[in-house]
C-alpha cells in the first residue's frame, strides 16, 4: 500500500494514531492491486476516523488557529519547538510538522477508501466508502485547497492527478449524492458511528453552505453566496430533521453516553479523552496535561444563564464531580468539595481569565470541558445543532423557508437558556455558532466564511489573506510535480 502511495510523504504517526491491522488490501506481483475483503477494508476506513480525536495534527489546524483556543507555553511545557504558538499566531510555514502530518493522514485515508471501492463491495459498502472518502477529501479541500488523487490501478511511476478546489467540490458532492440512496436511514443515537443518509445530508449541507468559498476565484474571497445554493442547504438540513433529529434540551447530554437526539456521526475509534486531558490541570482528577484554554473575549460571548457556558460541579463525593462542564473559571475543587491546591506554587488553584501565549504559569487560562471524564460518549464528528444553525444561516443568506433565521436562532437560544436576540446579523450569527459549537473543530471554517479570519485577536496579529489555506508540504511538492504551492508560501 505504501508503495502505491508514493505521491504522499509519510511521517511517523503520533502514539494516539489508531493501529491499522487490515492486511487484506495489498499489491501483488508487479505492483498490480489485489482486491481484498471489502468488509474488512471498510472496518479499517472507519478506524481511520480516530485521527480526528487527537489534539494535534488535523484538530490543531482546525481549532488552534482560531479565536476560540489558545495553546500557552507554560515554562518548558507545551513549547514543542513552537508548533502550537505558530498555529495561533498564523506564522506557520510549509515545514510545520502538523501541516505535513495532516496532509499525510487525510490523503492516506482517501486512498484506503479507493481500495475499498476497488474490492467489489456491495451497494451499501460502496455507499459507506464513498461517504468516508468524501469526508476525508472534504478536509483536504478545506485545509489545503487542492486534492491529489490516485486510482488503485496506477503504479508509483504515475504522478497523481490534482483536483483544484472547485473540482474537488464537484467530486465530493458526486460521491455523497451517489452514496445517499444506498445508505441506511438511521435516526438519533449516542453511537452513530457508521455512515447514514443523515450524515451524508449533513455533509452536503456543509458543502453548499461553503460553496461560495470553495468556488471563489481567490481562496481569500470575496465570496458571493447564491440563493439557489442556500436553498440546497435548507433542503439537505430538512432531510436530516426528517430522519428524526432535533435539538437536545440538555446541552451536555450530547457529549455523554446517554442517547442524544443530536448525534449524527461519531468516531468509535479513539476516544474524546484527549479533550479533557489537554486542558485539565496537573492537580485535578483525572490529572490533565495542563495545556489549552479559551480566551476571555470568547468566554464573554456567553450569558450566565446559558447552559452552554457551564454547569458547576456537584461536590457530592461522586467520582469526578469536582470537574464541572463547559468553561472552568475561578476556584477549582476536589470531588468532596475541598479546595484544590496548586502543587506548583502551594496556592489554591484558580483558573484566571488572563493567559499569555508564552511564559504562562500553571493556573492561567479558562479551561473547557465538553466531554466529561465521568460519562464521555463517542467523539462527535457531525451534530444536529450544526445542521440547525446551517439552515438558519442559509435563510439569512437568501434561502427560502417557512420560518425566519432570527426565529430559529432564538429557538436554539431559548433551548439553551439564553435570552432572545432582537435582530440577526452576520456578527451575532457567527457568535451563535461559536457558542454552540466551540472546540468541535468548526471555528476555522466558520471564520473564513464570515470574513473574520484575517482580523486580529489576542496574540494573533497576522492578517495575511493567504492564511485561509495551509501550505502544501514541501515533501509532497517534491514527490508530485502536479502539485503547486499555494499563494503566499
């Protein structure tokens, strides 16, 4: 397999990368592809989704680059040769290790889906493989703006073709449309870890909501949103609703083991545990890595009544009750209610609003817990509230529906315990998506679509429009002359 993938540069996987044990798909004598068992190969492609649960690589490109997360260096902790700081500051280059790793991970996964499709799958297996290929290829298109593609019958002497961003959009859309008829019509569940009609419709809605970005003459815009595309977004969102999905009354149920009316697509491989380990302090239970925090400006977007802002710990002696849900700010407590002492300075552990990008002491920064260590469910990749807000945004951008975007947003806000908005603007629509979807990997794409990506925040002063795309890794350029470096790198 790796010989066939000669167009891609491979780096060592992180220790959190799922182990791939499938040996059915292979090359025979002379480099000829030998089809394997499509069922076993499909299992491998689902395992590949575990890459999204890591705190580095793909997730780092999606969230550390945004205005909702900061990766402070604490003494020597989280220094890592500046890989985190440069993402936040938008000063990365083509040698950044997470840029290379993300490129390799995503393109490997696209190719493995090609192998499934070349192994005589039945109709449903082919549909699932096409959905997964679309999901992985979507992220290549979104992050890098061009997508290399190699068929399984092409040898290493053939340089993979490269789809432009516009061409990739068409390929991804076609995969999803072809997959839809043969995918199961599965409703809400806490463990929707297989491709379904709802998942395909949700991804199609995301594609068409961002079509103006992906089809723009320049990656940095301007973007023109067509009413016909917005109507497609609405139609795809309505199809998800028709499958039985709706807003969950308890926000944090979505991230637990309880059945949720919002969970559309999850990764059964890997675990959401990185999301609490990467933020909790060394002295909390469980002991975290004391890493990432949110920014005070982002935290201040929430009303105190908004359940998404957080639910305080019960301090009733139950395991992990000392850790609240949502944003953790101020004094932190043990499970029994006793004050936690910061072992680094002997003082009560109080998470502060202020946090520097470098030289941060261990208590600096507001922490974030969406998946709680006591009852974390599977890692969510697609959620209904995103679909709901995509429909509202599509209406705001000129689509036609039997309700107003403002009414939809206020229904969501009422469900979450927040007060009604008097009007709806692009600014407060972006804010509402931030309040609902924080730390779920959507913020970068949202900021680009709303035009705030080239503004400044906290320690990010770079406004270079070229940063709407990541660079093509140099190793990939060296191996495939059909690739061209993105503008500005």
